C-alpha cells in the first residue's frame, strides 16, 4: 500500500488540516515530521472545529499519531493542546500518541530569546510567532539541545541546561535583556518531565515495524515550500525544511518510504508576516478575498496578506518538493469575481524570468506578469463532482494545472471534509 506525504506548496495556511483529515480516515498512521507549535491546522468534523498546532491530525480519529524527530516540541504547549482537545471529547493516550525520543525540546528560554530578537530588530523583523521555534532549531544544529530522552536522566539534563544557559544568557545580555534563572528553569523541566516521558518512543523502529505490516502512513508537513529554510524566501522563512525530502529525515525512514507527495495550495495566494509577496493585493480586492476566505492565522490570529494565484511559485514548489499532485483548496472563495488573474512569470531588471530568484532584494523587486481569466457567478461551495462546477471554474483549474506542471488530485470547495472532489486517490498511486 502506498504512503502519502502532504506538504504546503505556498507560504503555509493552504488548508492542509482538512486535506490531512480527509486522508487520515484512510491512513493507519499519521506522522508529523517538522516544525513546532507555530504551525496551525484547523479541522472541521461533524460541525466541530479542532485547532491543532503540535498534535498530528490523526489524533482526532484515534489513529496512531507520531511526532517525529524533525519536530521541535514545547512540552508545556503540547500538554495544553492535549488538554484542550481532550475537553472536546478526544482521548489522547500514549497508545495513540508517540513522540520521538530524539526530538528536541523548546524551553521557555527559546521563546524569551525569540521575542527579544524580534523586538530588537525593529522594522527588520522576520515575523516569527515568538514561540521559540527558531532558537530551538539553532540549539539543535549547535548540539546544545535538550531532547525528549534527556528528561529521563537528571545528570544529562543538568549538564545540558547549564551549557544552554551560558549560551542564551550571553545572547540576551547583548540584546539588553535580563538573564534567565537556571534553578527555576530546571525545576519547571523536572516538573513536566513525568508528564511527557510516557509518550516517548523509539519512533524510527516503530515505523520500520509498521512498514513490514504494510500499513498506510500519512506524513504531515507544516508551513509551506516558500517558508523552507533553504528553498523559501530566505531569511523570511521558518527554521526547518518544509519540503517532502524532509519527511524521511524528520521521522526516521528512508526516502523510498515516503511515497506519493501531495502538495496543498489555495486557488489564490496568502502569506502571514514579513517578506516578499509578488502577487499581493493590498487593496479592496485583496481585502475582499481575505474576508471571504476568513484569512486569519490559526495560531497567531494575524490577518493574512492575500493576492492572486502565483503559478511561478507553485511550479517551483512542485519541482523542488517532488510533488506528484496538488490539492487545490478554497476554490469557492473566488466565486463572484468577474475576472481573475494568474501570475505566469516575473519581470526583473527588464527581463522576463520564470522562477523566484534566491536573492533577498531580487525577490522583493520582481514584478508579476499576469494572465487574465474569466470568473464565474455561480457558487462552487460544497461541490463534490466536476459536473457541479461552472465551466469557467473548471477552465481556471485546468489552466492552473498547465502552468504548474502538475495535476489537481483533490479539489476542496468548503471547509467541510466531504466537500471534496477526488480526481486521483494518492493512496492508490
């Protein structure tokens, strides 16, 4: 049976939650492989809204849900999320949720440094959520991180925390911020350790056992390709690799086990926070799209910037991420427009280019080249087959397929999970 990896093909917030939930009903295991609690997935099941940040989407259906080693875990945020979801009637036990023992932790000191840096940056802010994800990944590659397994060993925990505090307090002093109290932090960590350790597991080994039983695994990404630390709009990116190549690395399996790669993108484009956005509509049309699409961040509540569909960006995400097919979401938000536009290329320094350049200022200076396409008046909301769609809406979807060089495998027409047109079953591919 095929496994499936779900990744964002824009700047995140593409509607992965609904698509992952739609697929998780048919999967046996759901694995989150990168990011932290800066991610936000919204699921609507039988009219009940579930908002997840760290928990894999499979937990709401009782599927085995795994937080892989590529995720940075804030234990306090995780327990809070578990309590909130359990209050909605979902049971989350160590039989359902597993956390990789080698996953790195986000501690209060990480959020403290994150916010101090953003405050000191002034107008040059990256636009982070201030939750410590970036500093936690820095400690991971700097070999200073405290990992889930360290919670079971007081000696290692104390040694690592001492090393961490020396590094972080030096940085905070340079930013004019107050130093951190090591004794209080150690007390907090030891207090929460017994609540987290029951979920710890040898995830790579468990996934190898699952492979031999031929169960279906759904690899769940967070954010989107244009926020990838290497391939995104650097430095206005997240601190992890968001493309499908990290699904194996971030969970402990070989690349051959990842399977079909499904990229998620909206029928238009959005972005949260700072950074370049070639097709942004900072006008009445952009605000209308945002209002119709309820474009506010699940985690931050920040209003998202909105713009026309950028086929250049999505095509780049398709190539870099090895995307086999696209799940196109929020088509219904475009209902009622007389005319729609699609970005098919950029102008930069008098030349036409068909990719987003890597340079920071080049990304900010490219100008979109638009192709106009007729809109539609009839509603697409709730459509569940091609015959329910206006001919002009189908034409819009087909043109997107041509421009991004990838087929639309799923088409979402409302937040409800069943309002989905299945063109190609990823698990059968």
